[in-house]
C-alpha cells in the first residue's frame, strides 16, 4: 500500500518535472486568472479602462486611477497570480496620497489578450510605461515605477532598459526575488519529492531577466526595496541580495507584517513611502526620513 502511494507520488512529480522542463519559466512563475473580481473598494475610486498595445501588437488592458491635485504618476506591475482586480487593493492608498495610478495586466491575465509568457510580460511592462508617459494627465517629470513580487523583478528590467529612464524619478521594488533560478531551486528544495530535481530544473530557467543581474544599472534612479522579515513566499535574503547588488541611491526597508507583499499593510510604511516618492520626485535638501525602517 505504502509502496503504491509512493509510486503514484513519484509519477505525479515526474509529470510536474516534465511540464516545467518543457514549458519553461512560464508554467512555474505565471499563474494568471481571467476572472475579474468586483470590489466595493475599487468602486470608491474614479477610474477608467485603458486599452493599449505591446510592441508585438498584443492588446493589453489596465486601470487608470486619477488623483486630485496629482503629485505624480505611478506604474504598478503586479505579482504572478490572478490579475489586477485583486492586486490593486494593496496600492490604492497611492491615489489617496495624490498619485495617479496605472496598473496593468500582462498578456494572459484578466482582460489582456494572448497567453502568458515571461518574455511577453516584459514587452507588456515596457509598453505600459510608454503608455503612462504618453497619457495627457502625466507630468513626464514625475513618473515612478512600482513592482511587487514577480512584478518587482520585471520592474527592474523595465526601468533599466527604458528609453525614458532619465525621466523616471523612482523605482520601488516590493517583495521581489533576486533570481529566477535561485527562487526555483529554493521552492523545489522545500518538498522532499522535488528536492532531487532542484538543480536540474533550476538550470532550465533563464536568468536573462533576473533582477539581481540588472539592478546595479538602475542608478541614478532612486531605488527603494521593501521586504517582509516574515515572508513565507520570497524569503528576506532575496531583498538583501538585491540591495547589495544595487548602487546608490538606494534604501532597504525590512518590514514586520507577516506574509508576502504585506509591507504596505502598515500605515507607517505607506506614510514613509509617500515621503520617499515626494523626495525623489522633488529633489531638495531634506532631513532623513523620520522613523525610517531598517
């Protein structure tokens, strides 16, 4: 009986391994949903649908939230699961703080067209940044990029390779992993049945887009890295590795709320992040941020 159960488990694992190897990064890192979830909170904010195209012609969808007396505009690149209708809740506070908010879905997510792919997600992020710069409400000298989890890794690559990099005033990276290979290896290592495959499978992952490879080229754009001290999905050492690889100006805030992408659940962090953006958008002599989280 036990031998049969083990045999079945090994067959399932072999199938998973085969799927990952043949499908590559997309099957491991991208888990989209087409279902857009309604939220009373979202309805409290004025917003509109934005349809735009990636460089390869893919039709994409996003939500734009204008702020009263705008202090700047923020492009949000969300994490790997579901779609913008669930991720938007963690960043709506930016609208209250006076920042226009543009959050988009990668291809294969929500109302965006096509099928998910890692390469495609990077094309989509680049197109979204261009779209934000070209919006009539956007002050092109007050643009910020914020990426969360997978979106944080995508954001690093997007900012570094953007032809508008010199006009981007800040990059905020929240709970991002440092390397696709590293996080894949760590996740496979967590389960005894996949432990033997951690190195063979991780080496099938491309590190072409890994944040650790590119984050050193974000400078001179001001960089803020946030990471939870009790993040069960992307451990804190990924944030530290990114901080070490980055160049000045840079800041690392390690936050206390347990969970993944939970830094902005803390009012204090939201307040200090708004000050960081203000300082980055409007450079001036300013005392160190009060109560900075270390």
